């Protein structure tokens, strides 16, 4: 508590201290309560002010109260002072709290208004008692309908698609009946220009102490573009699966055709020759032994051809031989023809051992397929095969220095399609870089996480 008797002391104390209340006598030397009140009003209006005096006129008391004093106490009634102090301080405290709450509410309101304006989604508020609906300004941008702050239920009749109205109402009523606290529904809406858009509504349900809903607040998003993209993705996936199926069927038909050709042109002719030799041995005794010998040689050749065809069709066994050994055997076989110079670079044995069998088989078939394409069409002198592991992927590159080709021209061949389909089945992709006279480079990249080999 501080006591002062002059104006200078009073002003200095108020400048350098914060007080809970000011108690002022009415008459001081060269300074009175009206002057003290004016000083308080100018710079310290948040401090309560009570006048204590011996006797003042009613007019002066009214004037002092009108100028901002909170109360006045006559000196012969000082027993009322504690109660007056408590009452005044309580009133100021409540006023400060109210002011703080109002300031916080103003800040929150401003934030909500700014968020509502900035949001691309519709913020809505449905009062179940008054049936009033509030929608943010985004409703006008998305639907073309007016964004009046208070809309009626009839607005829904012009907004929600008629074919979806029953389903929306049923879902909403079910949420209320089941006492859920969340509601979500996707429905069609009709813009003012007649265009149909898809809306996704997510809402929070507010309930009273009896668990009865009285308010629903939510957000509506325009998901038309998202649904279109999802539909396109589904169509692309279906188309891709169809292409994969087509390529698989073509590959099977090609394989059957080649087997048929091999059987007809080689095995069938050899067996036909053997039959002729056997028939001749029966009809011409003089050369019986010679014909049987020739027929035996031809039959052995047919058996050899059948084994060759079977071996080409059978997938390599990665249990008996390692991946690098099988690739080496394939490359060595092609080197014997003298048509190609081949260079192979593979990752470490640990990486190869950690590859699952289906991945080894796929890469082996891709190498086999592309080398066959190069021999048939590329007129190349050299081929470089490179398989590396990099950042969770296996990357296979097959590069030749052949005549190349024009990628933009349609092709009836399925060799490259086979490679593409195998890559996609492994959740990877293939890329071809080529041009007439520029050779060809095929890159296949698939996801791969190396596993520890025990």
C-alpha cells in the first residue's frame, strides 16, 4: 500500500507501480479527487477508483461517478469500505476476463473467416433445432449457388442430385439414430449451370448430455477430378492387364508355332526318312542291314532334335547352376557362331545368391529374348550386357551396335512386348533407346531389396 499527499507523488506512484485499487480523499492541499480521477482516466483506466470523503453534495457525487469513479464512501460509513473494495475489484476482474475472452473470440473468429475464405472446401454448419444451414463462400465457387450465411433445407433440393437425395437422407438419419459422432457420405451435386460434380462430406456431430444431436459441422470437398483420375487409373490398369494377357497369348502362340515348325521341318522329316528306310529294309533284303543302320542313325538324330527342343522350352534350374553360370553358357553358345562379340558384367555373387528364383528366371528370359532379337534383326557386331544393383533396384542394360530401328513405326514382333510385360509383372519398367543406324539399348529396372544369405 502506498500513501501520497501531493499531485506529484500521486502521478509518480501511478507511473512506476501497478495497483489493485485507488482510494482517494476528496480534498487535499492543491489537489482534489476530481483531479486524481482525471489522471487515473488518462493513463490508468484499468485501476478501480473509490472516493472517500467526509461530506459532499449529491451533485458532486453524481459528477464524480459520471466521470468514472467506481464508488464513494462517506467517512462516517467506513464499515462499508471492505465490501465496496471487494465488489469493485470483482467487477474489474470480471470485466478484464470478459475483455480477454472477447479478444480471443475475435481472433478465433477472424482466423475462421480467413480459413473459410482461403479453403477450397465448403465449410458447413447445420443447426438441427432451427434447421438453418450455413455454408462458406466456397459453395458458390463449387456449385454456383449463392453463399448466403443462412440457407434453408430447401437449398438441398436444388443442390443434391435427385437420384442421391434418398440415400443421403437415409445415411444422415441413420447416423442420428445410431448416435454416431461422425458422418461421411459421397454424393452427386448439381451446379447451377447443370454440371454434375461429386462431393465428399465429412462431418462432426455435436450431442447434448442426453446424447441427442443438436448440431452438425462439416466440410465438403469437390472430388470430381479425383474420381476422374481414379477411373482413368482403373481403365489404364484394365487396359494394361489386357495387353499383358494379349502379349502372353501371343508369346504362347509364337512358342507353339516354333515348336510346330521344328517338329514338322526337322523331327517329322527325320522320322519319315526312318520309316522309308525300314520299309525298304523289308522290301529289299539285299540292303536290309544297311537300311536298318541308316534308320537307326536318323531316329537318333530325331531324338537329339526332340531333346534340343525340350531343353530350349524348359526353364533353367537355378538350384543346379547359378545365374551367372547359366548366362555364361548362353553367351558362350552364341559366341560359337562367330557372329557376335559379347561382354557380360554382373553384380557380386552375394547379390546374385540373394535374388529369388522367379527374378533370376525373368532376367534370364529377358536376356535370352533380346539376344535372339539381336541375332535375327540387328546385324550387330558386339553386345554389352550389364546387370547392377542400385538404390533398391536391379537394373539390366543390353546394348548393341546394330542397325537400330524407328520406335515410332508399329511392329508385329512380340519380343520387345514380352520384355515390357515381364518388367511390368515384376512391378518395374523397361525403356528402349534406338534410332536407325544408332544401335539399340534396352534398360529394365525392377525393385529389389538384397536379402542376407545364410
